[in-house]
C-alpha cells in the first residue's frame, strides 16, 4: 500500500477562529453581535467551501486583454473569470462596501467598521484578492461623500455602496504614473476644460488595478496649474460616459497591456492611456492630493485587514496540516519545535487582528462623529503604522506557513504558494514601508499626533492593570518611554538621521501599541470570563516582539500548546 500525504482540510473559519470571536465579543454590543453572528457563522462555512473553490478557480482562470474585436476595431475588453464575477456578487451581497455607510438602517453606527472587518476577515482569504476592488470602492465612496458636489455624490455613492449585485458598481484608483509611483507630485496627466465647461483627461496611468471597475478616481493636473502636488486635482472617470451612455474603453480610455504581476493574478491590473476621457471634478478643481489621501487612508486600512485575514488563513492551513501529517512517529502538532513555530505564528496573526480592529473601531467613531480629537490624532498615526507593520508581518508569516508544509508548500497545485505571492503586494501597494514611515513622520511633525497616541497606549495599559500581566505591562510601558524620548529628540537631530530611523521607530511603535492592545484584551478576558488564553498570547507577544524583552524569552512547550489548541477550535465532529 503506497503512502500518500494527507492534504490539510480548511476548517470552518468562523468556528475555528477563537480570537476573532473573542475580540468581537469585547468590541460589539451584545445585541449587535447576536444580530450579526448568524451571518458570520454562515460566512465562515462558505469561506471554507463555496468561496474557497471560487477563489481557486479565479486564480486558475486569469484575466486576458482582448485589444481588438474580430473586425479589427479597438475594443480593449478584459475577459475575467466567471468565478471572479461571482466573488463580486458575494461581496456585494455581504455588503462589504455598504456596511460602513448604511449604518442607520443596520444600527451598526460607530461599530460599522468593526462589523466590516469581521466580514472582510472571513471573506478576504477566500476571495482571490477581490478585496482589492472592495478596498478602492469603499475608499472612493468615502472620498465622494467627503468632497464631491451633491449631484455626483448622489448618483455614484449609491452605486458604490449598493447591496444589489445588479446595481452595484466598483471603483478603481488611477494615481500611479511612470514618472513617479510614490512621488505623485510628478503626475503628468493633464486635465483640459472644454468650451462647454466639461473636463477631459490626457496622459498615461501606469498601475490601474481592478481595471474592469465601473469608475475610478484619478489625479490630473488642470492645464496651467502649478507643478508639484499642489497643482493636482481629483476627478471621477466613468467607464460609460454618463452624457452619452457610450463606453469610453477602447476609445478615450485605451488599455496598453495587463501587468504581469508576482501575485494578485486573478485581478486585472493595467497600463492605460487616457486620450480625452470625460471626467467629472470631485469638488473644486484643487487639493487633489489632500482629497485622495482620504482614499489612501481607507485603502491602507483595507490592506491591513487583508494582511490580518491572510495571516490567520496561513496559520489555519498550517495548523490543519499539522493535525494530519505524521513525521518521526508523531503528528506535527505534537512535535515541540513545530508547536512552538505554529504558536508564534498564531500570536502574530492575532496581534495583526488586534491592531487592525482597533483602527476599525477608531475609523467607525471618526466617521460617526463620536471620536474625540485625541482619538482622531491617534488614528492619523495608527493608519500608516498599522499598514506597514501588518504588511511586513503578513509576508513573513506567509513564508513561514509555506515552510510548515515542507516541499508541498513550494508546489503550485497545492495552492499554497499563492499565500506568499498574494501577501507580497501588501507592503508595496498603497505606500511602501518607507513611504508610510515618512507619512508617520509627516503626521508627527505637521499634526503633532504622537502625544495622543502615547496617551492612548498608556490608557490601554491602564486597563490591563492585573497581576497576571504585570511584567508585560512593565515592559510595554518601558518601551513607550523609550519611544517618547526618541521622538522628543527629533527636533535637535539631523533631518537625515531622523528619516533614516523612521522605519525602525514606526515598527517599534506598532509593536508596543499592539502589545498594549493584547494586554488590554487579556485583562478583559480574565476579568469577564476568567479565561487566560489571551494572557498567554499577550505575554508571548511582549516576550518575542518588544525591544529589550528578548532576554526574558525562554521556550515553554506547554504554553505554546495551549496558545495553539485554545486559539484554534476544532468544529464538532472533526
Ligand atoms: C492589490 C493589488 C495591487 C496590484 C499591484 C499594485 C502595485 C502597486 C501600485 C501602486 O502604485 S500603489 C500606490 C502607491 N502610491 C502611494 O501609495 C502613494 C504614496 N505617496 C504618499 O503616500 C504621499 O505621502 C502622498 C502622495 C499622499 C502625499 O505626498 P506629497 O505629494 O508630498 O504631498 P504633501 O504635501 O505631503 O501632502 C498633500 C496634502 O495631503 C497635505 O494636506 P494640505 O494640502 O492640507 O497641506 C497633507 O497633509 C495631506 N496628506 C498627505 N498624506 C496624508 C494626508 N492627509 C491625511 N492622511 C494622509 N496619509
């Protein structure tokens, strides 16, 4: 009888995800969680079955550019997988872009972003990165609500936030150009105003993701406007010209080619030529970068949700495999060093969730007018920190997840290499680690947001004042003091030295803040449920991830096994 390895069976991702359930129980009112739980339970089951299969199909059946029709006419169609279209239908039905906005109807109000994150966490890893158009659609709705004139806003936002698959639109974001990816000040696309007052765009966009979207927000420089980023304005470009009902694709919007990417291959990303595309200004024709920054802040939050959900999926699969794969006479999960590795991954995944759901909580409050000034300042700093930290950790964890499968993790038809390829976009898309580190510096120096964040961190630790966490709290507080002292030294330091140190500072800040959140959650679980699982996680994170805490680290196989077993529930009957 030949021997065959058993593949991992992805469990019901809601039932298995104990940290998700616990954090929601702390963050959402009891009635609200009771109302949304059936949807999450259904989604957890679907994510391991129907959606999982659709995603695999969409990854196999990749988009194709069809530049000309059979008769030689330019058509610039992009053929996408039917599975990709079904994944769109699912996200619309789930309300991934509606939940943040129809909050009076649902009653979610300031909690809407936490609910959105729970849905995203379950849907995202089984969506073949449909979460990318979701991110831009949500962010476009936010920008139009904040800046567009009423007619444009009313016409388009209702589409972007629709729960009806037949009516819903998606949006792209056309910002990046050849001249400068991160440096948008060099944007060369020109906006020209005709005699009748309407605007057309002329130029080339170098990265346009989800190119089949119904509309996109685009940066362009009105003719005669000053150079640099101050001269840019923001426009909405629609696939179908709203004046004529004719498609602009293949006419005033030409697709030069699809990008051949490392990952996110089921989603079309294209280079475009805009040759007189009709566009509508988003509010007055000025402050384009300031307006699109509002989009970036939402897409960066989505990026972090994608990282967090992807990390959990990587651990889920590695744990599932460790339960069925035997080596040297034991199941992998019973081998101390393997358990240690999986526990570390599980802790990092929960850390990413805790940090990102905190951002979700604060965005929800900011959008509903309940955030204090201090919370808004904290949020301004947390968005770049969260995006950069979770992006980096997601790549590291995906690599570790593949390794947990040995050679199988390196073989395409296991579906595992996708985890790493799709994770690698996270530290790049919507601002690299260095761009975001400098965004934190911008927010710290221009908007003085760090004192509020340090206060916020201290408040999280204040809520964790229990004996079981005393050593962790002391270490986090000491790291906070070091970070504050570093930041206070910036005004006297050479600018180049400050900038060169920003990545390390941002990562340390993110780790310290995350540790404080995990301690806060752990204290809640101890007090409310007499449950120390989260305390094990918080202590492990502090030991493994905080500067100066390394010497405090020693292997503890029993603790690692507990972190793993109690963080990954097995569905009954399995
Ligand atoms: C998922 C699949 C993806 C497939 C593959 C894709 C591969 C990647 C393709 C890409 O290209 S992704 C896009 C990558 N590019 C970026 O993410 C942009 C990075 N650059 C930045 O983030 C810059 O910081 C930014 C363009 C936002 C601003 O830089 P500038 O041009 O130097 O402007 P400036 O003067 O610092 O800021 C202009 C205004 O915006 C200021 O406000 P005021 O007008 O009131 O003074 C800033 O305060 C405001 N601002 C900037 N960043 C902000 C912000 N406001 C709020 N939040 C922010 N983060």
